[in-house]
């Protein structure tokens, strides 16, 4: 029977959907669970509900971190650039167009050229696994993805200046690392329930090491995008040119950047702390809590409430599934919701309609001055989100090295070799498998020869 004494919740339990309640009961049954804290944006997820924080006794739980390891928020407040400077629609349109063009945004979208980054070497020693991660690691660094990830330019309530917020994670590499270890955890430590690992076992230590790599990769990816976004804003703000002062301003903003990730596992003196969609809120720690496309983001300061494992919500939380939102809303009503904000509104962002999320005011009320205090709010001016329709033409990439063979303009960059049989052997289905993501796979000549 679930030990309810281990449960600390910031939201009345009866307000939670049944799926989330069932996942909470399951977690409370675990003999090695010390405390489970539930945030006010909680909703059902995979294994542990999103908005759940679990402290385990010397056990690590890959599924409680989830598939987007290191997903989090970065925010820069540009106190010397008044928001009024970018309010003219012509300037907004130019900034938005440059963000969408210069930062890879959308489902499956990545850089056409690899970015400098260290290779991944799994602590498991699995070289085939390494090869799969490294095939797209450097192409996806500094790319936003889709879903609830966004890049937002807003106005600070406290300073009246420009603020830039980015929500993104570890992209494909993080997903693959999570998937690999979640599957291994089903059998690696058989004396534990399926899906759990002893922290000190070889499998547990390997997951922890690979997890830390993915967390750092996610942060470095956000930094990569933030630098580019800062450069775009400064260049359009006319006051700055590409000189030393320009570079110094970017560095200054980056040094002052707020960063937090809300999907992670941390080893503490009290046990292994897992946050799945929960913002760290230690004493004085700044956090970023987004609402939805329409209502902006809240900047918060943690109060270090240990009863709730020094955590707060990571957003408003969904009140309906993505599928339900797409069935319920249409593009015209979606556009009305977003009136007055420069953004991309299409079928691909219907699942991110503000009405698909819980009431952010209620969510903030349930945690204000309990685990956090609000110190600022950024009202959105420009919102860039990726979607299935962001990229109009399919990209063709090599299934082995991930090199772009046909770019988004439809231009052929290298010789394309099509072999559906070999693709199937490598774990791909037919080339149409990823047509929804507007990506197809084939082979470059070198990899085709090496793979046969």
C-alpha cells in the first residue's frame, strides 16, 4: 500500500488527473523512495508524472529523468536595451525572420554543417552506441527542436527592457542516451524492480556519466542559440556594430544569464534527487517558469523549502494532450489567441495553443512564497517555435554520418545512394518513415561502400 507520508504536494491531490495519481501511487510503493514532491503543474508522463521530484535511497531511475535529459531554460535580461526599441512591427518582423532563418528550428531540423564539439564516449564502452550519438551530435548543437520548446523575446516588467528566453533540451542525442539506458535498466540490476539501477553499480555509474554529458550538451546548445539571438538583437538595435564593444556586450549578457535545467538526476548527501519537469529552487536560486505562447515567463527566486525538495513548477503544465488540442482548436482561433505577438501560427503549433495549458496564475499562486517568490515577468513580443510545418521541403541525410545530401532548398549537395534493404538492416524502416518530420535517409557514397 502506498505510503502517503512520503508525499509532499503543492497542489490538492484531487485536482490531479487519474493518470498522474496512479503514477504517484506507484512511486510511493517503492521501498527505496524517501520523498516524492509534486509541483502545481503536475500531469501524467512516462513512469513518473511530469512535475514530480523523487528522492531515492542510493538508487537511480532513468525513466524519472525522462527522454529529454537536461531540458531547461536560459534567460538574458538586456537592461541597456529598452523594449520600445524593438516594438515597431518592421523591426519585430526582421528579428523574427532572422531567428527562424539563422537558428535551426523545427521537428528534426538541424545545422547543415557540423558544429565544433567533443565526441561522445559512453561510460558503457559501447562503441556502436557512441557512433550513433556522434552521427548527429555536432549537427544538432544549437538547434531548438519543436514541441513546447521556444525562443522568446519579451519585455521585462521590472526594467522595461528586452529579455530573451530559450527553452530547449538535448535533442536527438539526449533522447538516444535516455532510451538506451532506460532499456538497459529493465535488466541490468535484476535484484531491483525493472527500470531501476543501484547508484553504485556499473550500470548506475554508466548512466550517471552519460546523463551528465547530455545535461552539459543541452546547456551548451542553449548557450549556442542565446549567443546568436543576442547578436541578432544587437545588430538590429542599430546602436551596436560588429566591433569589440559588440563582443563585450554579448559576453556580459552571457555571464549574467539565468540557467536552470528541469530534467535531471543529482547525487546529494540525502540520496539521488530526480527532477522530471521541476525547476530547482534552492535559496536565492533564480529560475524561469514559462506559461504558454501568449502569457510569457516568470522569473523567480528560490526559497529553499526542503519539504518540497527545493523545487518549483517548470511551467503551467498541460491540461489537454497534444492530440486533443489539435482536434479541438483550429488555425483561425489559434491566430486570434496570439494576436499582437509576432510568431509562427500554423497547424504545426496548434498543440501549443495557450488554451491547451493550465491557468498559470493558479499554478503560481499555489507555490508563491512557499517554494519561490516572483521577481520579474517577461511579456512576449516575439515567439519562435518549431513545428512539423516549419520546414517546407524535406532534407535528405546520410543514415550513417548524418551528412546533409539534399538541403532544405532542395539542392543536392552530394551523391545520394538509396538502398532500402541496407537502411532496414541499420534499424530504419522505409525512407518514408520520417516523412512527417520532413527528413529522409539515404547514404553518401563513402558510407554506403563502408556499410556493405
